[in-house]
C-alpha cells in the first residue's frame, strides 16, 4: 500500500509499505478516505514539536484528522463497527495510570499516544486502530467526517469555558479551530464575536452565525469587545491564534470573574501584567485534545452541520500529492482554511 511518510524534518515522500495484518481482538482496520492537515502537522513536519507536545519522531506517517471506512473488524468489537461503515477517529490513547488519567482527564495524560504524532496516522491506505478510538459518523463527504477532530477541540474548549446560553463570547482567530468554536458556542446558545486579521475568514464566521470584527489594533479590539459586552466585558474569551498580542488582548478584555481560554498552540513567550489575574480573578484555562465523550459530542455536531462545516474545506489533494499538499498549506496560510488529503 501507499503511505506518505515524513522521513525526517521537512521531508515527506510517498512510499510503498506493507499492509497491516488482520485486526486483532478489539481492533479494526480502516481505509482513510480524507485526512485534514492542521497547524500541529506543520510543527511536527518541521521538527518543531516540543517534548511536552509529543516531540517529532521520524519516520512517521502523519495525519490525525481522519475520516475513514472500516475494511476489517477484529473479534470482540462492539456491534456497530461493521465493514463499510464510515467513521471518524479519536486520535488519543491514554495510559490510564498517571495523575491526569486518575482524575478523569486522559486528554492530558503524561504518556498519551496520538495517532499521526506518536503512532502512524491517516496518510496511508490502511491503518489499524483500537475499537475505542473508532466512532461511526453519518456524513456523505469523508472530508466532513474528518472535521470531527478539529470540532472535538472546540467542544473541549467550550466545555472548559462552561459557556452558558445567552453569554457573550469572543473568539480571537477565525481559522478552522476558531470557526469550530464559533459553531459549538452558537449551538450552546451563546452570542459570538469572531475577530481575525482577514476579511475572507470572517465571512465564514458570519455563516457560522457569529458577529465579526476585523483585527486592527489590540487596543481597538479590546475597546470594541468591552463595549459589545457592556457593561462588564465578555465573560468568555477564547484565543485560537497562539499569537502573543491576541493572548494579551484576551486577558485584558475578559470580564472580572470571567474565563480566558487558550486554545491556539504556540512556542512563544507571552508577557502581560499579572495584576489582571488578581484584580479580575479570571480563570485562565488551557485546552489540549478531548476525551472520548467529547469526541462523541463532536461527531454529533458534525452530523448536524455538514454543509456549514464543509465550507471549511478549502483545498483537496490526492494521497499521491500529500507532500505538495503539506507544502502548499504551509506556504499559503492566508489562502488556506483547511487542506484535506484523500483518495
Ligand atoms: Zn489538528
Ligand atoms: Zn495517563
């Protein structure tokens, strides 16, 4: 079978590899149909992932946003897993023993294994997966099925933020994750203001039923958001950029007793006046990937919103073009919303 293998930092090639053997007990073999590429893939590919984020170990088949079909089912799997079923893959496997696992947060397990990071991922024609990571999904377009993974990050973020019906929520960054947060927060009944540097991204946020604001300067954005959520400022703000000016704007604009939620990944240092934490007593929350129940919620969000989420898919490539696709995505950040590889 063919596999797009990241052989070393900055080098991916499409190679022949042996197919996985018949699935063992509680395991299925899937044929990936669509694999979304995201920012963490760029960092892994460039060899930039920190040890904490899983490091970058080569050679590796990347791809953790996976829509697939089941092609073989091992003994003992639950009955809904049948050959031909379209599925989305929850990329996480946790150790079950460390502190975060012991308090019910396996998504921050110190020893977790993520598909496409620690174990080989979706950019190949066959992949064997433990059944717990396999979620049937009703989606006509496998690219839409693959969006369950980015949607699951948004579900995690909105759950961490405890978003309530009627609350005013600001989302900084209208890339795929920011868009998914808009959608999930709207579904929870919040009013959402999306902020981005790019007008064309904000048009998509409007389709997600968010109000929008073009990022001009941090001061202007903070002032606008605080007026928009008069009189106290927004009770919930998400940063989906990882850019230091946006993170500073988040902690400045959030209401006292509010929640500031960091979703965008970054290796940058950010400075802000510590007084905002003590004076406003805000909750500053980080978001990693999600747990199994949240992945199930994400699948349901995708099933309810296939057309809307389909708008996030801006470019499609075949598996044979995977190296070009990744390069294209990395070189055209303003043009690309979501590159999907498959077929
Ligand atoms: Zn991703
Ligand atoms: Zn663990």
